[in-house]
C-alpha cells in the first residue's frame, strides 16, 4: 500500500519531462500508478467483502502515538476503486482532451497524479493525523489544479476561494481530531471504531469540529459556494475532483466515523438538516443555469447533500444505501462531466441556449450521456435506481427525523430528474428556431473513458446483489436490525417505488414548466453566496489595512515602546498576582570580581549609546555590549557560547557598517524632552522586569536539572562537548528548525530590501591582465577617485606594484590599503582551516557548525573589505544560495536518513581505520553539523553580497565618470 501511494508522487515528479518528451501521450504513462492501485484493490475484493482487512504499519512518532498506518477494509476498498479507477480513466481522457500546445501541461499532469496519490492515502489512512496530512495535500493539489490557467482572474479567484474554505475547514477538523484522539486515548481509527469513547462535552465539541471540516470539503451548505466556482478548472479536474474524489472525502470521513460517533450529540441533527437543505438548494439552483458544467456542478452539490443525509443517519440500512449511492454517483456524474468536455471541444461552447441538434451529429456521445443521465435520475434497471430505492426504504424504516429527511430526499430527487432532463435536452436536443450546431467528429479514444463509466452503471444495475457482500460488510459495523435491507434491482411495488414514481413525475413537471420555474427562482433567489464571500474578504482586507495603519507608523521607537509596555504590563500582572519571589533565594551579585568588572564596562557602553548622535559610534558601543556579554560567558566557563557570541557580534558590526554607508551620518530623528522622560522609565522598568523574571525562574526550579543527564548521555557516547552534542544530537530538531528560519529570514530580507537576483554571474569581473595600465581595469566604487577627476596624465607612474589580491588592481591607488591586502591574503586560508577545525573538533572541544560557518564568513568578509566586490566575486564564484540550499539539503537528508531506524534524526557512528589518518570515526551528527556550516556560510555571503556588493554597484552608478579620452 505504501509503495502504491509513493509511486504516484514519485512519477508525478517526472511528469514535466515526460510531457515535454512525449506530449499528451505522457498521460497514458502517468495513468499506470492509479491503474496498478485499481488492479491491486480488485484482487483484494473477496478478502474485504468477507470482513478481512489488509494493514501496513510503521512507527512514526511513537512519543505522540502517531503512526504511518494504512488499512484496506470494505469502505476503503470501495473508495480506492473509485479514486484509482476513475483517476485512471480521467488521465487516459486527458491524452485526448489536451494537445501538445497546452500551456503548463507538465505541471498540470504532475499535480493531477499527485492528487490521485494523496486521495489514495486519504482513504487508506488508519491514523487521524496521517489522514489529516493527506487531507490537506488534496487541498493543496486541488488549488493548483483549479488555478491551472493562472493568467485568468476567475481561475485565480476560484482557486483561492476553494483553498480558503477547505483549508479553514481542515484546520478546524484537525483540532477536532486532537480532541477525539485525547478522548479515545488513541489516534488509530480502527481502534476508535472498535471501542468508541464515552459521550462527553469534549467529544461533542470534537464531533462538531470534525464535521466542519467534512462539510466544507464536500461543499455542504453553508460551505457549498466554492464548488460551482471551481468549475473554472479544466473539465478532467471537474470530472475527477468534483465527482469521484475530492468532494467525496468529506462524505467518506462521515461514513468512516459514523459507526462510532453517530449517537453523539449533535451528529444526526446537524447532518440531516444541512444535508437536506443542501440537496434542495443545489437542485433548485441547477434549474436556472445555462452552462452545462454549472448545471452538473449544482447537481453535484445536491447529490452531496443526499449522500450526507445517508451517511449521517448512522444505521445499518442507511449505511448500505449510502455506499451504493457513493458508487452510483461516481459512475454517473464523472461521465457526464467528461461528456461536457467532449461537447465543449466539438462545438466550442457549453451554453445550452446555443446548442442544438447534437444528438444527431454526435449520436455515440448522446448515448453515453443518456445512459449516465438515466442512472442519475434513478431510472431502472440502472445502478442509480437500485441505490435510490435502498435510500428511500432505509429512510422510511428510520426515526421521525429520517422521515423528514425522506421528504427532502423525494423533493430533491424530483429536482434531480428535472435538471437531468434539462441537461440532456440542452446538450443534445434540436431546438425550434435554432440551427444545428456544427461539431467535429469525436475520436473513439476520447469517448472511451466516459463510455466505460456509463456502461458500468448499466452492468451493475441488474447484478447489484453482487455488491451486497462488500457494501454489506461496511453496513455490518452498525447494529443489524431484525429485517435488514438487501440490495436488489426489484423489491416489488412498495412505497419506495411509489416515491420514486412521484419523484419522476415531479421532475418531468418541473422540466416542462421551465419558464415559470426560472422566474420563480429569480424572484425568491437569495443574495449570491459568492458575492457575500467577496464582500467578506474585502471587509477583512479593509479592516487589516486600518489596523495596520493604526499600529504601523514607521517609527521603530514607537514599536519598541509598545512592545516593552505590553510585555512589562503582563509581567507585572503576574508578579503582583502570584508573588512568586517569596520562596526564591536572594540573588548573588557575582561569583567572582571579574564578572562585576566586565558587567560594569558593558553597562557603561550601553549607557554611552544613549548620548551619541553619530550612527557609527552607536554601532561601536552596541558592539561593545555584545563583546562584554561574551566576556561574561568566558568568566562563567562557557567557551562555546563565548565563541559564538564573539563571531556573531563581529559579523553583525560589519553588516551594520556596510549598511551605514548609505545612511546619514547622524541620527535624524529628534525627541522632545518630555518624550525622553516618558520612554526612559519604560526602558528601565522593562530591563528590570526581565532581570527579576530571570531571577525568579532560576530560583523556582523544583525538578532536577537536565544538565546531569545530558552530561552522562554525552559521556556515554565517548564525547566531551555537551553544548555541541545538544545542538546536533539531543536537540537537533531545534537546530534544524532554527537553521531553516535563519535561511528564510536572510534570503527574504535581502531580497525585499534590494530586490536583487540571487545570480550575479552576469556581473563577474573581467580582471586586468598583467602589464595593463593601472586604470584599465573595471570601474568600481573605489575607483571614482581624485586621481581621475583631476585629469592627471597617465603613463609610467612608477614601478609595478605586486597585487596581493586578485582584484586589487580594480581599486584606485589612494583607496588601497597594502597592509589590509597583505593581512587579508595571509589570514584567508588559515581562517578557513580554522573554521574546518572548529567544525570537526566540536565533539570534544569548543566549536560547531554555526560558529565555524561564521568564522569562514569572516574570512570572505576580509577579502571583500580589502579588495571590493570584485575580490569577493573572485573568492566565491558561486551563488550564495548554493551554500544555503546545500546546507539545508544535507541537514535535512541526514535527518530523514534516520527513518531507516524508525525515527527522524536517528544517529549512526562509523568507526574505521584510514591509511594516513589512522583510527577514525564519523557520525551523522558531524554530517548534520556540516549542513549547518554550509548554511551559515551561505547566509553570511548572501548578506555581504546584498548589503556590500549591491551598495557598491549603486555607488558606481551614482559616481561621476571621467571625461572621454582620459586614461
């Protein structure tokens, strides 16, 4: 099972190259995974029909009781056959529907196949959290498929609407899953069904939250607005997602949990009422539309309401009818959508007011549509008739609420008959006063997929009793009544048959009275739900803009004061209410006099920041506070923290200096005396409150410190550096997350500020050749010198100078620093070697990937400061993103490699003997740290290129150029 799911995603990755190489024939290759899943499920029919189940389990997150658990039982068997079987036919249909010139066809094909894999995982999942993951994957892929033609505003809006509604429903459902798992003591669905939790307010809350997700996915009112708008997607998407797969996910979830939760309040009332309302509203709306696809879309909404009623009733007979109706609906609605695509292709329109006489021009297409439409209208001997007869009889034998739902179902069935006739008449009938519509011939391969589905409705109708084994197995999860219902084509002339006749008669009357019905519908029509949704989004956007304008005033000092005030108020409220300082020992001022001296110097540097007016002085004093903090770490015996702090502070000060080149020398923002008097107490109180809170937290420790256990664990592995072991092994999850955040923040900030491309390959320097004139090189920010502007003669100005750096000749002579060039040349390679040493010695000595990456970054910064941006480009001819991406890839790969032992970030250690090195060992923690090293180095280089080299180019463009003819 796992292999089948993964095959979908694996082949989806190669959909783009396949489409480019094979054109639309690539869809035939992409249809192989769902075809294999269909064949596999077919071989398991007898096992699941007999009550057996195939399972696959892998311990994923044992601490949270979350497993990769898959289970194929009777209900999953039915859904796999529908999701995979219809998916196979839709992919085959795509080979004829599209042509090789279709835009972004590779992305569409990959998204469609990946959706099929996600849907397969959803119906096989036996764990609530795993089901939620596949649930949201279907949401994401449906968003991509609906927005396939993203250059159209309608497609973008429809995709966003579907994503908003279903994603919010999914998040709500996740909270319900967590509550349900807590109440049941497990997230395993089969275990919950075997031993349902006892009713409680928490369980009722969980039921409501779960149903919100299910109803939003299946477009049940009031969440039904997104499905008709999703018809902006290509027709194959509508046939698959909105007939056989995605919209069935909510119905499937209700059917899956009904045996355990149907008796929990308010399961039945909520589903019966909303399902009945959806059935009536969707069917009524379908009678007033002229687009064939929209007629089917609102008909789908109506049918989904009917399915919700049947699955939500939660009894043996309704469960049997629900599964039969799920099968029937997929087999008649998918071919009707596919036929609509054929009509659109053959004629260029889906407007039933412009179509006429297609029944004679396309008789085979008409026959397929009539067959599927007859099944939708429940005409015997088709499968739709048997399923609806079972539904009527099951509701007749139910409670009072079921009978009210039956009345709505009969009325909805009449509407179904009416819009079925409207669809068939509008698409294929000859209309008076309208010439026959031109249509090109339809290839047999194009018609084959809908024909197969429509024929299935015809074949399964008379032999519906053959389905009793599989569908009855699912229904057997409910208490069995004394006289259970059995599927059959003919149950005699009973009340159920009379209700079917009444539905047919009512539907025919509604179709014949199309004019009055449309006028009545327009007279009583509610405000468009789509319009309401749009206005809600507009109101939300306006409210957000107003709030942003209120709190975002562009003043950093205002933001700091606001943040400090809120934090201070919260801390003071807790301190005053709880008085936590009572049992806290008095703090010690220092452990040794050196700490007091460093602290006083650090405070003095911080106070000096308040009085300076020059930005550079403020940066220096702020940097001194950071170095003072590092010295405190040294005094406290924390060399790892001190080393990291020194490197961070050094890089930060250099970045500040680079930025300050484009800013005014002095602070321009001035404050009045009363504003300073107001802000000083806030700042002092904030600092004091943080100090008090840290003191109280340290003194309130009740449990034993985790330090001793970490030291013991580190020593157990033969290591000495506890801090490095914590970062790359014991708390490697935190390190990986922080690394990803660091990379995203650095890339995002530099891109937003400077809007530069990550590739600088087009601007690589062409360095002067030996013997060229000193001014023959490239013009740089350091070349706009007085030498050029003064127009001095050029010639033999002296003996040639040695170039200590590759790009030093691009600098003007008076802006070169020979000492800096020599120092940069001499320290560059030793510093890089030092960074590698810090990386590899971290297991037993101070170091690590983070500080090693910063150290390597300092080496490249020295090259840049000495030789300018061309020197940096010569030192690093690669894109910074290469280091960042490679680091993330390496760290993530090491983390995922631990799955081989059952858990992410599981560590391995290799011991061996190298010819020159001698005895050696290599652990995955070191490889993980190498990823951190590369990532940090890439971030530093990215910042230097963005804030250094980018500013250099701006200065070069702004500098006056020498007159022509001067050397």
